[in-house]
C-alpha cells in the first residue's frame, strides 16, 4: 500500500496548484501606497520576463497581496524561484502560482467572459385590505404623450415672422390713433 506524504501533524498541506503565468504574492507591506506597491512589484518582477499586469487591491480582504501576470509560464516560474522569501520593504514575500486564470490572460487568448452578477429579485408586495382601505388603490399609470419634432411643434404654434415682415405686414391701410392729451390744457 502506498503511503501519502501529508507532512507534520498540525501543519496545513498546501494544495498543488498547476503552473500558471500569473503569480500570487502574499505578505506584502500594507502601509505602502497602492501605486507605489504596483510600481515596485513591476520593477522587481520585470527582470524575469514581460509583466503584463500587476493587480494589487487595498480592500481589507486583499491588503498585503498582489497578482503579477507574466506573458508566459517560464518567466513566472523563474521569478517565483528567484524571489521566494525575498525581503520586500522589510517583509518576506511568499509567492505561489495563482489558482485561477487571470483576466488579462483570458482576454489575450479570447476566452474572457464578463462575470455575471445576480440581482436579487424583490417579491412583489400586494397591498393588504387595511392598506387599501386607508391609502386607496394605486394610481393608474400615466401614459406618456408622443415626442414631437421641432418642425411639428413649429407647425402647431405657427411660424414667427421676422422684423421686416412685421413692418411690411402692418401697412394694411389703417392708421394708428393719436392721442391728444398734450393739447387739452
């Protein structure tokens, strides 16, 4: 019977993760600003191959962790072996292969799909008899009136005449009355 190597009692056994172009780094300094952390990780890991992306989040769950996405697995393997337990800003970095496929890699090979977010379905509430008695029934829905174009609105209102047309159009032979208020002294 073959024995399974489980390690010393009380020590959790790490799951075997298949090699990946994406590395998962833990035990990173959480006091460092996100932009500075990403820039320094990029500069450190770029010496081992082409780094496509550095994902470092500062949420409470992801603080002190980052994912470094390489173009190929050889570069990620070389970087992981060289930088395992590397002293990065006073903390020893722990590096492993990432469990899942990075979005960047999925986009490059054409297998990326947007994650679907399930929206909670709110149950439709029917008003109780007491609510209907106090508040009445729901108002009927209001129908929207159709949108008219600018030309249709102008035709409905009439066309405004220009100044020249107003002065010419007012000469229909009638004269304005002149008041003689000044002459009545």
